[in-house]
């Protein structure tokens, strides 16, 4: 099974968790749970990918 979970947050500089809302909290908990499960068993192969973008290039990555 492949699972794609996309969430976004546009926090102020130097405060990455300042505007974390419901979906970002769900994404964070999902990541923590899957990472822990993968560490405990060989039945789950888990990879995560975090994409970040600067404010000046955000328009190029977000329609």
C-alpha cells in the first residue's frame, strides 16, 4: 500500500510551529506513528519526504 499525505504550513520566520493547525497536527502524528511502527517491525517499509520552500519561491511550487 502506498499512502500520500500532503499538508502545508506557512509559518513566520524562526517559528516553524507557530501556525500549526489540525491537518498539520494529523500529519505530524501520522508520521510519528508510522515511523515508530516501521522501527518495530519488518512488515512496514516507511519513507517520508519533506519539501520546503522559501517565501520568495512559494508561488512556483504552489498553484
